[in-house]
């Protein structure tokens, strides 16, 4: 599989199970077993569970280039030279921001065309279209075919690049601003409320991009969220913050004071499940402002969102029976944990239903999930897509 020009593949994001990074590792090992080498250059940006596994493999194979977690500005310097981006998420993506950012750089996406990723993955590079073999072999077979066509000069990259860019044009920052102005009205003060505001996760970074864009459009935006010093503490807060969120009076009082001083006309709950909980929402319910809530993922609707691979796994309406049933487990320890998460989710969702003027989702398939789960009037649920970062 030799070629004068080398195929460049890219991955950026969390290196964990739900993003399918284990499939990438298995694919790389399959190439080594069959060809004794990796016949393409692979550029990886990210952190999380499989860092050591990739670094161990990278020490043996110079085709692997690992840069750790980097800002998008750094990643984009490499994106322009890459031919494909791997997005083999095994969980159902509620939007697919990494895929969109790749398309904006003219890079086609290889992945499973499910839910909102369906529009971002060309049928030629859809892993779910490959026959009845395990997922790792699906990825290996498709990449092997792409490498073979690339080396033979049979891959029409210009056509794929044009299709990628045309898709990305639907989600420009300009179009997002137009929708934001329709949603928020004339420039005014907006308070963005989030569990965390440190730039450790993609959603936490995204909130700063939102604030900067709105500030440039003459809105006055303030962000409230917990500062997390490092990835380890952030991961603990995400996993165990639900218990603390049940009785989070401290943030509720702080937010109340900030709202009195800042006097926002709009309060947008960017993410409030894992740490803030219902009390801040309840205490701000009497504040004279419009209140929007944004659902970025499936944490509100399923005990283990990273395990959701089919839409039917999200069972509605949201109650204890459907919540436990959707987890598909008989493990008593897990059931107890699910019970406590349900209490937190249920209390928060009831409070949001009472106070939220509008429930926002990043993609339209989630509108029905919110409506059916929380018994919300469909007119109060609206798609508000992400934008290219």
C-alpha cells in the first residue's frame, strides 16, 4: 500500500468509549498485524481514557502523531492538510460539533450516520452501511479501502471537499447570530448559567464562544459557573456532583445576588444538571426575566447517556419506572445509583418546566424527547443549532 503522497487522518475530542476511540485503537492494531505498519499519518488531539494506549502504540509507529488536548486554533493548522476526520462515536450524538468543525475545514467525516450525525456523514463513509461484522472491523475495512483508493488515485477528494463545505455552510456563525437575534430580541443583558465555566470540556468552551459572539453584537453577557483547576477534578465533579446538586443552596444564593446586581433580561441555563441542581433554578424563578434552558446531551433523559446507541433506548415519559428500565440492568448497586440520579433529574425537570419560557435543543430530533419526557407544550420547545467554532 505504498504511495508517494501519504493519506492524513485526523481525530480530535475526548479519547473515551462513547466517542469510539477504542475502535480506533483496534483498527490501528489491525493495520499493524496485517501490514506491519500503519499506512497513513494519524493526527490526534485530545485527552481522557486512552491516552496511554495511544502513546504506547505511537512509540512503535511514527505514523501516529499525538498532541494532547489543544485549542481549535492549533488543531485547524493541521486540519487544512488532513483528508478525513474519524468520528466513530458509538453513542448517539445529539449534534456532532467535531464533525461540523471538520466539514468547515473541507474534511469529510468517517463515522456512524446516526441521529444528527446522519447529515454530516456521507453514505460512502458511513460505518453503519457496512455488513454484519464487528464495529472495529467495519472501521478497519473502510479505512483500508480509502487508503487503497487514495494510493491508486481513485479517490475524488475535491468532490468530497465541496460536499463537506456545502454542509458546513448551513451552520455558520452568521446564521447562528441571525437566529440568536430572533430568539433574544434587541441587545440586552444575558446571564449564562452553567455547571462549569473552565475550558476543560467542549460544552464548557462553547459557552465562552457564545458569550464572545453576543458581546460583539452589543449584548452584555455574564457567565456563572464553577471554575475547575484540572481534568481530574472536573471528571469527579461530573460523576459525583449529582449528590451535591440535590441540596445546592450555596450557588442558589450566589446566583440570586448576581441576578439582583446584574439585572439580566434573559437567564439562559447552559447546563445545570451535574452540579448546580434545582435550587438555583427555583430561587431565580421569581426574577423578572425570560428564562431559557439548553439541553446539550441526553443526561436529562437517560441514566447512562454514553450507552445510548439507539433512539428507542430513551424511554418516555420520564418517570422512575421508565428511567430504571432504560438502563437495562439488574445490578442492585447501579439501580440504587440510577434511583438517586432520577430524583435529581426529576426535581430539576419539574422546576424547569415551571420556570422556563423556552426549552432549546441543538437538533430537531430532540424536540420530541423533551416534549414527551417532561410533558412540555411543543410550542415551548425549539431547535437552536450550534455553530462552527
